[in-house]
C-alpha cells in the first residue's frame, strides 16, 4: 500500500521545484507573451508537452531507478553541465534580445527546450533528491519511479499555464522592457552557472 505521507512529499517537491522561476519558465514566458490562446495551446501540445513526455519524464524515471549512478556521475562530470548549460542559456538570452530588436518574439523550438532540460544542472542535482522521497512510497522500484515521473508531468504541465499568465501580465505592465528583463535574468542564470562550473573544478 502506498505511503500517503510520502506521496504528499513528492507532490510538494515537484511544486517547489517548478514554482521556482528558472530558464525554462523565462523562455516560455517570453515566447508566449504575445501569442494568442490558440497559438499557446499549439505550442503547449507540439513543443512543451512533447519535451516533457520524451525528455523530462524519462529523466525523472531514471533518477529513481538509477539514483546512485546519476548522483555519482553528476558528482564526477557535473561541471560540464554548468559550462554547457550556462553557455546555452546565454545563447537563448541573446536570441530573445535579438528577436525583440527585430520586433518579433523568441521562437522556442522543440530542440531549444530539449537542450535546456538535458543541460540543466538544476535537474540533474534536484531530481535525485526528489527520488529519495519517491523511494519512500514503498510500492517497488518501478512503481515508485512511474509515480514520480507522472506527478512531475502533471504538475509541470499545469504550471506551464501559470507562467504563461505571468508572462502576459509582465508584458502588459513592462511592455518593451519585459524582453530586456528576461534577457538580464537569463544572462544572470548563465553567469551563475558558469561561475558554479569554475567553482566545481577548483
């Protein structure tokens, strides 16, 4: 029988993980800020949901099944993710700024989102932490991993629409300055990751 207290902890973990603004949500906000409702649904179904299903759900599943391996490997080569992730986020920051200057919007593609999630140190550090909680469900390794991945999929999908609304409000209040704010925040994340990468090898 599933441990309900552990399940509630898993839900709380994912909520805290996704409610914290990061590069993915900033990119989603600037991409959808000027889109119509129909375009947002299209982007959600064709890009965000697919990446969640193909990339992030397996990341969550693997973090439970191979938790020791993931933690050991990241401990050994994690600095690579800091450098590659930081560089790619800075690339997106510049891309968002150039799109604004061209009076367009950032087009966040399937490939862009896949790379953010694969190169994100936050994911590879924190997913195993949540996996420790998931293993308290006492349903067996595969069932624990499946529930962990499924709850991630549902909560991140719901919060997608929350951040779309935040982006709409931000665009309405800040107007042209919204894109500059996103550029600065993404650049800040990139600099932080690069700094952490340097710290990791010193």
